């Protein structure tokens, strides 16, 4: 039952991983400020991740502890995943760790939580 509701979250995480490990020369040069298209994309990608994860955790019934605190676990897991992926960019050709990317990822995670609250307000 858990994977039934979290299948799309897993696919989205694999999609993000694929984007992160692309070599730097395949990525468009979009700037390094917080308001660049690249940072907005980071924010959106991680907002979708938290939204999918929170919905999946809320709908599953296998783990009650996860269901009851779905948003908190989704935030912690997503921010951790974003941090790990940001750190692994050192191993991709032409990629580096970028503090602005990490900030955009975290803002996206919080925005995904806000979107969940806005959509599923009870």
C-alpha cells in the first residue's frame, strides 16, 4: 500500500537525480543569482517533490506514524535529498556545489508544503 501512493514520488526523485547528474556542459548558462531561471526551476522541482511526497505519505495506511506527521517527514526527507544531491554534483563533470541552488531547493521544499496546505486545507 505504501508504494502504491508513493510511486510518483519515487519517479520524481529519479527524474531529479537524472537532472542533477547531467554534466555541466549540457546545462544552459542561466546565471547564479537567486532570481535566475535556474533557481526558479530548482524551487519548482523541489516544491513538486514535497507536494507529491506529502500526498503519498498522507494517503498510505501502512505506516500510521508516517501518515500522522506526513508534512514534517516530507520536508525533512526532501531537504536531506536536496542537500545530498547538491553535494554529489562535485562528482559530475562541469558541476559544482552552489549555495544559491541549496537555498532554492530549500525554498522549494517549503513552498511544496505551503501548496499542500493550500490545496488540502480541511
